[in-house]
């Protein structure tokens, strides 16, 4: 229990105690005494009463009698009519004393309730304020308009040397570092350093890490904030936070302001959603003014990161705001190896671990993906009660991350196993025979967590920036290989090729509509990038081509699929013996590697019975 929680309970107990005390005071004079009027009259007759004090209430004629007996005992009697009681007492020769009617307590009746309500309100106000204070000054209850940017000065510094796999990106940012260190070098020759740097790239490529490294390299204050932190339900809060953030940055100049996921606040204006006074648009307008308005922001460099640069407002992308746009790409094989070396520094590796092969296998992985890969491998080693990571751990982690966890305990019928074995063997043969799709790394008929009955994993030998028409057709042929093997062997087809067919169709359609690889359609782009409704674009889109063109596109897509299907079927039929041998080996071992698979092309197994 923290200090705030202890104080909360203490204050709560005090307030409850005050309330109970007030109730007790109010009920003190209302409790019965057990002394009756008859007993009082009898004692008067007997002469046992020494003195009577009449205490009238505010609600006259009610009141009470404070009776003192000759024996010294004191009694209390509540009466409905004090005048009648006084007459009765005087009849028995006693002269009672009468007190004044009590005045109303202005404190209890007027001040105390107001004070109590005020205390309760202040108490809850303070507690809510303290609970929300964890997010810094911007989290306090009355500080809606305060910036939520987190300031870092020299703590946990990251330098550019610790950023691997982004050589060109680091080179582009070095001049930013030089300006922050020696601004006079640039101003003497009339140079203006870029006011803003936009880092764009896929998630996990290291955009945020680059920004931190720039601040650490230049040793300047670093303000970090997410784009979603600006937008609130209260009107004008986002714009106020932008103003406050830049005012705070001016006091710490030279410095860096980093806005992560800037697309949350800088989306294209004029969509008609929220009207012309949309809170998001007001925030963006204020950001535009602060970055390049009438104010002077000397020594402030704004860095932002996004993976959706296409939906940003054009006004924020012009020179004078985000002057420089740096594309942070997925690392190539050399970059992946450097990243793996960085993340493997604190991890004990076995001698059989080959980081170069891992880098080769993980084509398309980002820095975050590679870090997660080694982390999963370390978890596998720990679960196996080992103090070091083996190649097998990394291989298992790769399957878990890329395909899904293997479900070895799942019960599968022999019929399904055989179908899966031939299906994956069909994929594997085409991977091996076709020249541009890469050799086979692993073939398995073990079900995975994504619903696949098995998988065939290639081993790309190189990273390529673009694909040729023949390479794309080979990809389609590989996707159709499983379906073709089922048709050849069993003279029947299953639903297992659903994802393969979907992938092949998508690639064929891209060839026709996006890349101009159809002779009949021509070099025309018919692809509609805005098919999906996305906030920041117009909600309605006109179709970019006629119905006749749509029909022609469908015919061209089918022609490509049919051509690839026929060629792939021809290849698999020419290697039918390998198809049988591979399926047989998979049924025996469930998983085979590259060496085992490639050796099948030289073996002479007897062909098994394919009936199911």
C-alpha cells in the first residue's frame, strides 16, 4: 500500500467519524429516560422531590424536567406541555426553575453542514487530483491544457552506435546532431537546419529508437509524446497542449520534440467528419502554427514517426515544417545480422548458433521482429532448463513467431496426415525446382496455431528490392503446388488450399491492375489504393474504370492463374517420384530439413499406395 492510499483511508475514516459524531449529537436528546409521569406525581405527593428544573424545547410547549430527589438521585422526564407541568409542580408547593428556550445553534445548523460538504468535496477533488498525477503535470485534474510530453535529459542515453542496421538513415541524421552541437557552423554560412524530420516506415523498423539516439548523441533535452495524447473530449485541449509543449521546449532549447504516431493528430483535413470545428483539426492547426508560424522556435527540432504518411495533411509535409522525410526501411541481410549481434550480446549462445543463417532466413523481419525472435529463443532455452541458446531454440522461435506454435498433441487422422504430406510436398518441389523462389528450409506436417495443417518454409538466398514478372508467376505456381498435388494423387481436392488460392489470386490481380504486366490491359494502373474507408480520406470513392475493363481484368487474372497452374502441374508430374518419396518421409518423421529434402531427388524409393 503506497502513501497516497494510506492517506486516502485516513481521510475517509476522519470524515466518517465526523458524520457519526453529528448523528450522535442530534440523537442525544431524543433518547428515552425510562422515568414516567406517574412516578413523578407519586414522588411529588410523598414529598420526595427536592428541586425541579424545567427545560423547554424550541418546539414549544414540549420540553423536559430535570428532577432532583431529596435522596440526591437525579431524574429526567420528557413532557408534552411544560406549562401544565409547571402548574402541577406549584400545586405541591415547589417553585421550579425555568430555563430559557434554547436558541438555534448557528454553527451546527448553518456552518457545520456547509463545512462538512466543503470538506467532502475538497477531499474527493484532492484525491482525484493525486491519482491522476502519475502522468506528470498533464495528468492533474485541472491541467487539461498542459503538455503531456515526457522530458528526458541525459538519463538512459542511447547513441547512434547502438543503432544497428540503419546505416544510411543514421548518415542522414548526422547533420541534425552537428547542428545541435554547433549551430554556429551553419548559421555563419546562412544555412537553415530543417525544422522538422519525419521518419516513415513499417512498424518496428526503429523510428523511435533513431529519435532517442539523435537526442542522446547531441546530449540535448528530449521531449517525447504520442499523437493520441493531444486529442481529448474537451474542446481546445489539444491546441492548448501543443502551445504548452512548445513553450516548455523553448525554455530548454536547443532540444528535440518527438511525436510518435503523428498520424493520430495530423490526418488530412476536410473529411467532413466532426464538422469544420473538429477538435482534431484545431489541434493540427495549432501544430502547423507552432512549427512554422509567426513565432520563432530557435533551436527546436521536431521529429515525428508514422507508418501512414499517405494520410497526413499536405500542409504539415511542406518545407518549413517537415523539411526532411527519411524512410526507415526493413533491414537487408547485412542489417539483420548487425541487429542480431546487438540483441545477442547479453544472451549466451551455443557453438551451433549461426547468426548469418538466421539473418538469411528472416527476410522481411524488422528490428523489433528480430529482438522478439531471440527473446522467444531465450524463453525456449529457459523452459528447457538450459543456460545457453541453441540453434534449435531459434528455429523453434522462428516457427512460433512466423507461422504459429506447433500443435504436436493434436490428434489427426491418417487420411488428413497423408493429404497434408502430399500437399506440402507439392509446395516443396516447386520451391526446389523453380529458380527464383529460393530453396526449401523446412517442410512439416505438424499443425500450427494459425490453423494450418502443415507448412513449407523457404530459405531466401538474397534480398530483392523488386520482383520480375517471371518471379511473381513462380510465386503463384508455388502457392498452387499443394492444390495440384492433392488433385494428382487423390483425384480430389480439399479446402486446405484456401489461403494459397487467396494469395495467388491477390498476386495475379496486382500484376494486372497495379504493375501493368498484362499485354491486353496495358501499362495502366487500375488499382484503387483507397478501397478501404480510412479516416483522413474522403469517404466516397468513384470507380476508376468501367465495367467492361473490370471484366477484362478478371479474365486476365484467370488467364495468369490458369497458365501458372498448368506449368506447376507439369513440373510436379515430372517429379512424381519425389512427390511420393517426400510424402512418405514426412509421414515417418513429420518434419524434414533442407538436406533431407534435397537428397530425395537422388533416391529411388518404391512408390507407395496412394489410396485413402
